[in-house]
C-alpha cells in the first residue's frame, strides 16, 4: 500500500510536469485569466478532495479489495478458487475495463441528473481548459465517485492490482486530455480511434450543450462510440470554440477557492438544459 502511494504520486507528478511544460511551450488556446489566478483554486481542489474523502470514507479502495478477498466477497473472489496467473490476469484486466465503463456512465449521469450537474458544473465552469482543470473536481464529486468505485470494488471483488492500474491511469489520462496542447489534426484523428485526445475533450468543455453532452470518456474513445456519444468535430474550430459556462464569467473572483467550493450552492442557472 505504501508502494501504491509512491507509484501514484510519481506518475502524477511526471505527467503534470510534462503537460505543464508542453502547455507553456506550445499552448493550443489563450487563457483570459493569468495562470496563477486559476491554478491556486484548481490545485486546492486536489488537496481538499483528498482530505474530505479521507474523513468521510475511512477505508481505501485497496483496503476494501483486501477485505473482500479475505472474506470471499465479490464476483472474482467467488468464481476463482485458484490463484493461477491466468485467473489473476483475467480478474485484473476485466476489472480495469469494467471500472472504465462505470466511470464513463458516472460522468454521463453527472451531466444528465440535475442535482449531480450542479456539482459537476464547477469542473466545466473553468474559463480555460488546461492540465489543472483535470484536477478541478468539487470535493462532493470526489466523494460520490469514491463511493461508486468502492461499491464496484466490493461487488466485483476486484484485485488491488486492478485498482492501482485504474487509479493511476484515470488520473494520468485526466491530466493528459485536459492539457492545453494540440496534436496535429491528422494524428489526432488517428489517435481518436483509441483515446480521447485534448481536442476531443475540449469539445466536451464547449458551452454548447449538444457538444458538452459528448465525449464523456476519460481514457479510451470506445465507450463514447459504443454508447453513441462520440463527436469527432465541434461546430467551431478548436481555437475559437466557446469554453466554460456562460453564467460563470472568467473573473478572478469566480476562480477563487471559496467560489469553486460554493458554486454548487449558488443561485446561478444550474439546469443542464
Ligand atoms: Zn463533464
């Protein structure tokens, strides 16, 4: 478990530094606000999310997995009596794929259920999309997501290895596909067969509802294709696409830590119409 934290933190820092450097050298779009005006709020959400989930969800996902395996709880613990390499591989691979489908649907529900959208809207209210946007989630969303993942781990009896792989990948992909960089269109179209690129994810951050209700995937683009929410092109170019929320203008005040935390409770238009 100690190794798990070391792996998670080092992968996180490496991808963060690489993405932030690429954004500084070759930015895809210009931000209205200065970097420090958004970054303090966005990065504070990681810390607050971790603190709140520690307080509210006492067991870690790995802890739930170990408990499930010791007590024969969950699908994989019940069906695989043996610990053969093949059985372990199948359990890890299947769990990772199923977690990804669950997170795709969780994200889709955060857009369609009005009370969940109030919480997730804070992520979409960022006036600019860069790698720190990939960390800007309201602590309530972090806790809901953790509870969903905890239930999935217990029901599946998912191995610890699957949790480590999935959490590292989910975090890494979030930093990657929110980065303010642009892959040349030809390569972007090829990569889009497999993964959600930065350009595809910016379509998800568009102010236009038909565009933001697309490209829900965090990693592979397959779920959006299978569940019919994939959008290869936006109505406007990637440079000019209107990003953010029209009722949350790009001001220093709206980017503050307190504003981010209070946003789900504000009176501003919150229906995802
Ligand atoms: Zn979203």
